[in-house]
C-alpha cells in the first residue's frame, strides 16, 4: 500500500475503529469508495446540513463540497405562475419556503458571527479548511493528512488568549448522551480527530505544505512549541426549544499521542491486509443493506438473528 499516494486521515481510521476498538467494515466497500473511487455514497441529511452550516460560516466546506442551500418546500401554484413570468423576463426565480431546520441553522449562522467576535475567533479566506500533510514519525513511508476547519486562530476563553484549532459541529441535540455523537457526555466521544489534528500541527513538514508559509507565523510556532494551542470542537444545535452552542476542549498529552499511534498502526495493518488479499468482502446484512455495490456476488440479502 502506497501511503504517500493514499495518506491516512482521521476519517479512514474511524471507518475501521471506534475509540481504538475494531468495528464492523467491508474492505471491498472501502476500496471501491476510498481508493478506487468507483462508487460514491450520497450524502445523508445530517451531512448535508453540516456542509451547509460550514459553507455559510466559513465560505468553504471540507473537500470543496460547498453547499449554499438546502432542499426547500414545494412551490405553491402562485409561485409557479410568478416564476413563469420571471423566466420570460429573465429574472431570478423564486424558491420554495425553507423548512424549519434550515431556518434554525440560519439563526445559528447569524449567532456564530456575533460569537466569533466575542471570543476573538478569526475567520479569513486563508485559515479555513486548511489541508496539512505530514510524515508519521513512526514510519517515514506513511503520510498523515488532515483538513482543519479553522487554523490558526486566536481564542479568548476564561480571560486568556490562546491559539486554537477549531472544528465546527452541527447536531440536532447538543445534550445527547448516547451513540457516536454524544456531545452531552464528551468523555465517551471518539477523540481521534482531536488527536490527529494536535499531532499534525505539531509536526508540520514545510516541504509538503508550502501553502502554510504565510499562515504559520513565528508567533504561532512559538505557541505550538509552548503547548498553547488548543483543539476545540465548537458544537451548535438546530433543534430544541433553545439555540445553544458549547466548546469541547480536547487536550494533548503522551497518552493521547500513544493512542493515536496505535490507531494509525492498526489502520495501516488493515489496509495492507486488504491490499494483499484483493480487498475481501464482509457479507453482513447490516453492511450490505445500504451498499451501492449492487453487483457484489457476496451481498447478504437475508437478515439472520
């Protein structure tokens, strides 16, 4: 496996592991979606909402997937008739009304602008969706990649100004205590993203990242060296009686670094096994039921209990 051509990122690690423990996966599906890229999975509604939220706040979204609107309600007969006139006169067409979730997200976008000013968060064209490549210090044949929502920026918390990496999160329930998005109990979250981002900013390879020359200033380098760079999940909700937000800070220490290295080792081993065994399938109904590889001969069509 050429890990310079296919660097390891936090997303591929999460495909195979959750909190360091192996989860169910199909290597053939991973190959087709992540490596050969012959099939692509349509974005789920939460993914679309998250992309819209990021796009409207940052002016960009991850992997260039800019989204400036969401599906609207059906047009009324009155609007359809008016659009016919507008089209004839080469005027912009009217859109359907927004659903409630988009209205709430738009309110959070407006809140963000005021909150960013309050917390001294800097948003520019140059410090959003910042790609970083670095060499894994455990194996020079492996590159690690990350795309940071906001980096670097200042952050004013508890009357102290620090540098920060910020990752925006949009969720229906900011107090949820169950599942993979348990922002109400962050101690149970999979912290691999925070670990990876802490690591890459501390190990920036200047040759691999010439675009960072004007972003990573000497003062930012000093703050990183002094361990004064925070990684923060900034979580916003879009459901419930009240619009809320919260910061979740993920600290960096030797234990987290060791956990990151172990997760990278496991992921590397899984990918190397997949390549050497022609990307075997894992015919489990839970994996197969939504798989887009409809021609797979091993597809499990019967659910067994």
